[in-house]
C-alpha cells in the first residue's frame, strides 16, 4: 500500500511539469486587481505556454501587456 501511495504522489508531482527550461519572456496579467508578471515558456500561433509550476496554453487576449514577448520572433 505504501508503494502505491508513493507512486501516486510521484506521478501527480510530475504531471504539472511541461519544461525545465527557463522562461523566454514575461507577460503582464491583471489578477484580482493586481498586475503580475507571468512566465512564458513558449510562443506559438498567438498563444503562450504560461505559468509556473503548472503550465497552460493561454490566448494573447488574457494578458494586459504582452510587449516583452511580442518583441520576440514567432
């Protein structure tokens, strides 16, 4: 039983990991009336792989400022 619990915990810890590379840029997002810098790890077709430690593909429209990432080549 302890082995099953340990394997489950390891599997859950690894499911949120998408990349071990550093962020390529940061976008600004308005969350609860505060502006935060959100780490961006990849940019494809106007969408960003964003977040840490859990990653999600996010549309450009969900950010209030994408100037830093827009300067990068697609």
